[in-house]
C-alpha cells in the first residue's frame, strides 16, 4: 500500500488551493498587507500533504518587506487553512508553507555601489 495509496493528484489540488487562496488574500481576511498580494504558484513540497505557496505583489513596485508579508501569512494561517479545507475534498488539509516572490527588475544593476 504505502506511498502509492494516495489517489489524489497534486496538480488539480494545487490549482484548487491557488484559486481559493487568491479569494482569501483578495479580501476575505480583511488584511491590508495581504490584499495587495496574489498566489503566483502552488506546488507539492514534497507531496500533497504539504504545499509550497508562492505569493507576489499585485503592484510590481510594492515595497512591503517579505518578512512583513510572511508574518501576516503566519498569523492568518489557521483561517487560511480553514478556507482551503472548505474548498477541497480531502480527509486532511495540507500544511501550507509560504514564500514571497518579486517580479524581475530588468534594468537593475548587478551591484548597488554608487
């Protein structure tokens, strides 16, 4: 039985989680920091029991430090997981890990020396 027993495919699950999290971030949490971010991607880490969620700012010029975003996500994790649980058909809600991604800055110099 072991690891082959799981019949839930991670890709559809990741898509469901991403869609639900975008709804949550866009205003359901009523969090002024998080409503300015969207889900850039969700992937199994290493499997569907834990998901890695990449969030990115809606405004590429957003200067919110990643630690502030991650602190708000951590604070809201119970509500976020509850929302995910209501959107998926699984016995156990996956653990969620977050990281902040930033859009590329094409003309950024290699070093910051003046």
